[in-house]
C-alpha cells in the first residue's frame, strides 16, 4: 500500500533521512520507534508532502507521491494527525470536524461520519459547540483524530498521539485506533514515544537511528530484541 525506497529528505542543508526503506501493507498497523531526532516525524512529513523528498521514492497504491502538495496527498486517502494536534483553536469542535471533510461534497455522508466520531469520542459530542482551544489536551487529541477520520482515510498517520496526555486518555485513544483498524479496515502508520505501547499496538515495527532503519520486523520480535529492550523499553 505504502512504499518508501531509499528516501532522503531534510531541512535546508541538514539531511535527516538517509536512505529510508519502509513498507506498510493494507490493513496493518505499523510503528516507527526511535530516539528524538531519529527522523520519525520527518518520515511522516515526507509521506504527507510537507517535507520534499531529495532522492528516492514514495508511492501509495503504486502512485508516486513525489511533488504532490499535502492536500493532493490527502485526496489520495492519506490523513495525517501531526504531533501537537494543531487543531483550529478559534473554531468549534463541529467546525473543526467539518474542516476534515473539506474535499468532500456528500453532506449526508459527512453528517454520518461526524456522528461516528461522536460515538467513538462522546465527550466531543458534548462539546460540539465549544471552541477547540478551550478543550483539554486529551480532548484536542481526540478532535485531531476525529478531524482526520472525516477525510475518510485509507491510511491514517499518527505522530505521537499520547504525548503529554493522562494514562486513561491514552487508553481511550489507542482503543479507538485499534477499532478503526479492526472494524473500519483503516491502515495505520504510528509514531509513538512509548515504544512498548507502540509495539503492543502494531503488528510490525521499524527502529530508526540517525535517519536510518537499523531494525525491523514483527512487533513481538522487536519486543524481545535485546537492543530494543535496552535502548527503548527501559530495561537492562
């Protein structure tokens, strides 16, 4: 479904990705783990068309993504929930959700999908007329995911969804992510600071270090890898 081959990308004179190879098959949850600065977020931004690819290639359903603008990538069925949520704070919850459907014209379908978001995150339904900027951090993260759902993605990209959130909120969010994958068939590419949670959620994982993939495989295998345990799971 998604394929990165020898991707190099960065900012100005700084090269962050140094030849990334990555695969995400339809229906999978795949995670990227690694230390801060390893290139995880840059990988996601390159897929979404925010950071240009210098060399190598990215394709989605065998269609090249190189040179596409972010809204064009979204139109292909990829929705990106960025680190820090980045909701529209001056818009209401309902208005934020409708922004996620800006490329759609099926009003009835949009209304059904909004109801679906409210069913998954009841607190958003209770606060539908409240400004996004007045929500708690956890509620804003729910709203960011809900907004992405309104784009009807076949691939949902999540960047640090648990960052700064209380454990109970994190449980709720990851429960929804698993439901979207299992019940809706949404493929998920996940970057998550909590490596154990990420590997417990995903079927496969990649370990990034300084812009390169240094390990990959089934999550169970990575959870038992001594290098991963020592570096990312907090165990000797």
